[in-house]
């Protein structure tokens, strides 16, 4: 039992995620083939998908019309002559053939409008058909407002694994070849196991994975094709996403985050190096703050300027002399020596006076020298 065309179209739309603009039967032949082969073609976005029949879910071939270089019409528009035009693509040349001239003119109008983003002037189409072309052109401009293709950086001659990713690029993007990517994943598995790299086909990309299995690690490579509607992941069921970050996200989700993007670990610095200031800039000299209280200066004071020692009351703790400061002990010793010398001087003066009687003057010694005695003579008569 054949599937209903609506069911088939819905499934194809979920697979490709592109709007359907035009469809129909056609014949296709490449440069290597001798005869034309029958296909059912669908123009979704700027991509022409070819199916073996109108009930097939997965396409057999596809042509990226966004990369179209030229389109040549071999036979002019005639109702009784099949229409054949040649599409010049980057990799090959493909010929499309329509038995009906009117159908061929419609295919030519839709293809040129999608590629050039404008309706050709010399189309032999009815007004209603041109209105459909205008509607398609409006939808196509809204769907892909950015018509510029992302340019790939030039590939260096040596491996630059520490090169930072380009803007809007995943962190695991490296400008390396397939062999270099596999060597990076095998040599440093701790850094991750997904590398996004440029493909051998211009404007396309590839994804290299290193998965762990029961028999050991296995390397896998997937192709990511750029189109005007986004990036198509080449799987059994092709998946179209908007950006390369969504490509990486798709693989992470499908593998339940068992894979990790490959990120080169950077060393950390342990010192802070201050660069010298430029010569034109003069730094202020550091100023030492002044003390708010002047430091105490030791001055040699006399004994009389020293305050008297307070006499401790009964029951008050007395500081032992051996715990007093040296300066205080020296001043106290000097004071005691002066007092002792004064007492000794006084005693010497008292001992120097000697009583000799009422009529006699006291005799005293001064410094060990004895003063001569004075004798008074009374009632003595000289004969």
C-alpha cells in the first residue's frame, strides 16, 4: 500500500527542516553517466532533493543550488521539444531534462529565483505562476536574510592546536586535517573527544569523534554541509541545524553527553609581573606619615628634679628594689650617698670640739691639724 503524498511530504519536511517550493518528475544525468535516470525532485529552500519515487522518505541525491556557478539552457522554449539545461556545480556538471517544455520553464524559473534572489524577466509563465514565484521569493528572503557565506581561514602549514576559535565557532574548532585531528584525540584523550574541522570540500566542515567501545577506542568522521538554510549533518537521516554550535549540541545530546569537546588546557601563572611605567609618566614619591605624638627624649636631670618616692601604705604592694629600673636605682643610690656624706660631715664637726674648762677655750681639730692652746695668766707677779 502506497503512502499518501501529504504524509510523505510531512516526513520529508521534518527530515530536511526546509520549506517546499516546487516539486515534480524530472530526468537527471551526470557527466560520468551515459543515460538519464528518472527521479522525483523537490526544491526545498535552495537545495534540490532527488528521490527514486514520490513515496520515498529519504532522498537518494541532492544538489546544492546555492553553490551553482552557471545554468545553461540547451534548447529554447518550445512546447514540443524537451527542455534540457546544464547546472555547473563546484564538483561536477549535472544535466536536468523535462519532457514537457512548460514544466521545464517552471523548474528554470524557480531555480534561478532561488539562486539569484530575483525573478527572471524573460520567463514564459502565466501571471498566476509568477505570483507563486513572488511568494516564494518573499519567504526565501525572510528565511535566510544573511546571504554571505562564512569564509574559512587559510590552512597553515603547521599544526596550530592553540589557535583560538573564530567568532561564532565552537570551542572545539581547529584548522587541522583529518589525520591531525585523529592524532590529537589519540594523544591527549583527557582534553576531550570531539573536534570540528574544515572539510576537504570548500565551504564545508567535518566532525571527528573518538568513542570508547568494548573492543577499544574507535575513530569516526561525519560530514557537515553548509547550505543557505543552515548546516546539514550527513547521517542516515540528514539533520539540518542553524549553526555549527547547534551541530556540536546535537552530537552531545545524541550521545547523552558522554562525549566532550576537545579543549587544549592552558597553564596558569603563579607570579604577578608589573611592567615598568612609561618615561613620560612620573610617579609620586612615597611620603612617610608624621607621628602625632613626639617621641620621649631622655634628659639627664639633677637629683633635686626627681620626684620623691611615694611611701607605701600598710598593706600596699611594694616593688622590690631589684625590679626597679636601673636609672631610678642609680639616682636613689646617689641620693643616699649624699645624705650619708652629710651625716658623716656633721659628726666630724661635733667630735672636733673639746671642752677644756670655763677659762679655757675649746680646742678642736681641723683636718687632723691641732690648733695651739691659749693659756690665760691671772694673778701672777713677775719678780
